[in-house]
């Protein structure tokens, strides 16, 4: 058992970050509702898998409890800290967003207390696969598909081998497409996820290019849509996970929210709906998302 910690800024709100959307309940994440914490099996660079339990019991600090079969190397500890920082978005600055929330008031006023972050996965590969698994399916189906992927291809946690990490692209790519389809029931998404895994594994797709903060959003969107299985909705969802909030995912959740809160009953016009958030600038997707959460 190893205990690690990460410092946070005063404007960081741990509970709202991990519950900001459904990622906290998609394996290998396991959410503990009573303690507002979550755990996950994480494959470490040395090859072993460890169980991380992430919580925040003191102000300005995140606690990480690591259970591992073998003693952690310094490189393992560094890896874990980097991954949890990424998941919790501890390096993102929301100061301007909070200023706008205070100015707008209404449902956004509470966000000035430190909310606004959206939990993401430790890797872009995991986020891409999970976003593909949200397309054209209800949430229960998404959870099932992700569970099947983890069960079939994840690295097991030795003390409890039924618990596994999220699959590495190499694990999926080592199977043919037909073999992959035989192990997991992903429907049409199987071909997309298998191809994504093969391209990442053989180096023909460099996902680090998507994290280039200097590139304009339009360029990153184009690269995302060059990945099979990533359409308009999935690309915009990925942009949010990449920390780009200037585009709104216009799925059925968005349309239902706009009909309910910003339009005459049964009336919907996409151009008019998007215009509601236009003056939020680069924060428009967050303004929509947290208004939607508050109105549920």
C-alpha cells in the first residue's frame, strides 16, 4: 500500500469534478457514492497493474491510495501522479469562466465556487474508445460495451484478477477484427475501435497531436474526424475532454434541454439554440453542460 498526494488550487472542487458526467462509472472506474471517491485498475509502465483509489479528504489536496502486488518504482509513482492530474484537469485555469459565471448569475452562480471541470480518462485512447461507445446507443449499452472491452482485453490486477485495467491498444490490435468481434459485442463500432487500436499500436496514428494546445480548434476537429467512428457529435465531445469548450455537442441531450428550457414546447432550431450560448466565447460548451445538469 502506497499513499500519494497532489496539491490543488483553492478553486478545485473534487466531488463536482468526478460526477460532472458519466465517465466515473465506466470501467475500470468504480465510483463510491458514499465517500465521493473512485477507484480504478491502472496498468503501470513496468507491466504490473495497480488499484488506485482517488479521494479528497482535505482542502487543496487529492489523496491517491495505491495497492500493488510489487513495490512501486519512482517511475511508477510519477506515472500515477501524472495520470491523476490529467484525469482531474488540475492544470487547467478556469478563472475567466468563473468571472463569466458570476456576471451571468442564475444557474451558473454556483460554478464560481470551483466547479466546471469534467473528469476524463488517463489516456486519449481510452477517451476516444469510450466516446465511440456512446454513439447511437443508450447509456446502459455504453456501460456494457466498455465492460466487455475491459473484461476481454484489460491487464488483470493480480490480487483480484477479475479486476482489470482499460485495454492497451496493442492488446486489441493483437487480435484480428473477426477475433475481436467474437470477444466483444460492439456492433458497428467494433471495426472503428479495432482500426483505432491498430493505428495507435503501429504508430501510424499519433494521438499526442490532438493535445497540441497551440493548434486551432478547427484543426484538431479535422484530425478527430479523420479517425473512423468520430463524427460531429463524437468530435465535439472529444474537444471538451481535450479542454476545448468553444463547440457544443448537439446530441439528443442538447436538443431536449433546449426544447425544455429555451424554446417553445416542441420547437427547436439548431442555429437559434447555439446562439443562446454564443456570448460565452471559448466557454460555451461548459456553460451549456452545467446549465443542463442544474436543470435536471
